[in-house]
């Protein structure tokens, strides 16, 4: 497992101070508000957050999938050193699929129901290999389907999406995403629609393929369990901002942000005392049009204003931990580090999954 | 299946039903949906639920877990008679309700309510919250003491909503709050049992915990029996005392929380538990059981044990003889020829 700081500098994907805003009738939605992270080849970054935390929006920005007429994007997204913010459609089209590929949550609605699986994979291949013959592209597609674990790929390639089960469809999607050998794979809730036994298969597959292709992977999910299984680094997002960022070990085992604590204490576990009540986070996630002033989490935070502090006025910066020599672990919270540590040990470590 | 009944509960329950009888008893319940492939294709049956038996005692929480297509939702809908069973028998408080007609069902529905998965589609968007929660009362012609409005506001308060929001519409509420409205509606008639079909799976993690805690408080406060249907094993462990695991229309194992989660007897239960990604397993990827392939089609389930096609312990016997649900060494009741022995890890 690598710590995030080893990745900085020459990382394959570097996102710096990304901001994405949408103008709506009700006001400006600040979907992503100053987010920075990086992922290198062979590494997996897990982005965790609830609905509306900006996790999907930031990854769609990497692919340039926001309508420039309706959105305002600032900051830098460096894919292999090249800034993709503001690239024109032609350049973006070359990037998509070849350098950066995406797997979506719902494979049934992201595959075209009218065309066979094979036809869709062949099309994805030939966009980036215009000189490849149809038969060569088909051979590639069959290879790929075999590699993602679809039995009898030469036969199933002519099947339609509805003839595949949920897990098989997700495998087909992964095959399509990987057919051009991308360097960065973004998986947006790739297993949320699947059963646990199939989810386990798909997560294993993503891990195996990442090793084979040496790709960088961004896994977006709301499930801390999924993240703990395959992520090297974890980024916790709340209301479009980064709450906590570090290695999986740091964020999940020595969490420092009250929101991460809240998530950990909210998830029921397969271990520990089942009769103990969960400790949910009070209230609801905020509207991104009207983000609370100061720390966006303070209205829901059990520890806000403990020191009469600036939680309701000042936005906390994402700062590295100093006392605990944990390189690469950064947290955006006004609580002093020592206080966070004692709160964690007293209140959090006993409940839910935070063991 | 024997169950310990707390004496106090038993005493309260005897007023309405014969002593020693469970609140709900399901015997040999079957639901087959006819399907036809193509215009002249042969008529086939999806065997969604294929002969299940279980009981629920007053105030007991029974969890039903399984993957999609195992028949857990179909079972829940048959219990509240939203689906007509193909065969089998459902007994509620000693009365056979399997084929009761609509008018005799109505008083029964007061005792048995359902909470749905999707808080968006299960509330009428054109009705105010007040009207939605009052609907069970008006349908049954019940005039609570102090008036309908007072009762509705009481219910909203019980589920943690502001009673002043009586006149608002569902779209003005978040997902978690909508699910609370659904819970308030289910509680309106003071039911004895609630069937909850994936009540938290559409909610965000932090909101999920709020709703689970609410349901647990209500369960204790009103001594409600629950049939809690869910795919999330951790949520079920947290909420249910007893758990039934379903696979392809059959119950493969029933046991206490401790039996199911710490020493499961059926290989499928073991594999399910092993597949759950858990933060506490961080860094420990060894010893995981990986099931191959998908769940077979319920139109033509495998012979003998239905799990044998994915089971690592399967032998010839498994294809020939369907294993009965028997007590196993680990304590639970399971349908397996070669049960697991000893604790999970």
C-alpha cells in the first residue's frame, strides 16, 4: 500500500482546486468546491460520500462530460500532465475511452438495448482504432469478454444486454471500458446495483484487471466496506468539499474528521454488539445551493463549536496531521488534533464498524 | 420451530388468540408466476417462492435475507395478501387468511401493515402528508378519540417529524423523512405486525442509521412483530433476533442471530457472510469464499439442493435428494446434506 504523498508530483491524474458550478433557476449549485486529489497508475482511490456530496460530479469533470453551457469549471485536471479543463470536444473525444474510461452504476441503462454487446464493444474499439478491420475488432472484443470472465465469449458476444444477468452486464461494461487499454478507469458505484456475492466477484475482477493493465482506478461509492476492500487511498467528500484524505488505513482506522466518524458509526457491522444502537448523523445533507457558512458539516456535527471555535464562520482548510507523523493524511476540521484523538478513542472506537 | 416467548407478551397475546400459537404461521407457501416465451411458446412457471414454512411470535423480529430473485419480496407481499399465494397456508392469530376475501381482509390489515422500499413511489405525490397518514384510518372508518388530525400529528411526532408539517406534500421532504411518513402510515392502525420490505436500502448511510434506530425504538415501545426483508446482512443482524436465509424460492437456513452470524450451518449462509465487504476486514483478504456464477433461473431450478450448482461441497447426493430443513450441529435449522460445523472463523 502506498501513501498518497508518494503519488504527488508525477501522478497520472492530478486534480487541483477543482470547482464545478451549475447555474439553476434557484441559484448557483456549488457541486464541487475546491477539491484536489491525485491517483497514480496501479493505485486505487476510493471517493466516499453521500448523495449530493459531489463525488460523481468531480469524476465526470475528468471525462469532460459536463455541458459547458450549463456549468462552470475551474481548477486543473491533469491527465498524464495535460490539463483537460476547457479542452474542445474533439480533443476530449480522443481522451475518452482511450486514456480515461468509465464504468457506470446501472449497466442496463448505460448499455444500448438495441445493439448486441459485441457491436457496442466493437464500436468503442474502432473509434480509437479507425484502421482496424471489423474482424480484428471483433476478435479483440471476444478476448476482452473472456478476460472479464464471461463464459463462452465467442457465443455471448452476439447477445443483447437484456439477455445478460446484472453481474454479466457489469462485466460486459468493464470489457467495453478496458478494450482500448485506458490508463485511468473511473468506476462510479460499480457494484451498488448488484447482489453481495456478485459484488464480491466484480470487485475481485476490478482488482485483478488493474494489476494486469497497471491502470489508475477511481472508485466512487457510498459503501465504506467496498472502499476498505479495494482502495489504497480514500477521499471523504461532504457538500462538494474534501473532509478527509489519506490512505485507507489512515482514514478507516484512524479517522480524524467528525463526518468520517459519523459514517463509520452509522454503518451496522457483522461484528460487535448488535443490540447497541447505531449513532446516526443528525439531520440531512445540505442543499448545495445554500451550503452552510463555515464548515459545511457544522450544523450536523456533534462536536461543532466545542471550543466556541470558528466552525460557523470559517471554512476549515485541509491540513496535514502534525502530532501523529502520518504522512499524507489530511483533514479539514477546526478541532485541535489532540482533542480529535481523545474524542475518537472515547466516543467512536466502540460503535459500529470503527473497531 | 420453537421459540421462547416472554411470559408477559404471551399473557397479552392470549386475549386474542389460542395460547401457544404464534402470531403468524406460514406453511408450505408457494407462489408461481406463469410466463410464456414467445406467442406460441410453452407456458412455464417462475417458481418465485417454492414451499416455505416459518412462524413469527408476537413482538418478534424475523429477518428474511437473500439475493435478488430469491423470493423474499414475493413472500412479504403474500403475507399482507398483496399477492395471492398459489398454494400453502398463512395463519394469522389462529385464523386462516390465505384466501380471505377483501371485506374480511380489511380488519386483518389493521393488525398487519407493510413499509415499502422506495419512499418516492410509495407516497401519493398529490396528497398532503396529513392525508397520507390518515388514509388507513379513513379507509377503515376509524374515528380516533380526539379526532383524525390529532392522531396524525401524534404519529408524525412518534416518527420524529414536525407535526406542523401536516399540510406539506411528499416532494417537500427528503428520502429519510419520506420513509418516516411511510412508517407513520403503517403505525396509524396500531398494528401487531409490520412487514418491512427493504425499508432502508434506498437511503444514504447516515439517514439509514436514523431510520433503523427509529424502527428499533418503535419495535420495543409497541412490542411490534416485524418481518424484515433485506439484502443487507449487517442491517438485518442489527435489527433481527431471528433470521431466515432464502435461496431460489426456498428457505435454506433459519436460526438465531448468534447461530446465523457466528456459526452458520448452510454453506450459502457462510458464503453470503463472507462476501459482505466490511471495514473491520480491512487488510485481511484471506479466507474469503467466492461463489462462482449467478443464481440459476427460478423457471427451471436445479434438481435436489438448489444451491449445489454454486456450492463447493456439492456431491452426487445433492443433485438427487433435496435436503430437508433439519436441526444441525451448530444449532440452527438448515437444508444441507453436508452442513458446516464449528464457528465462522
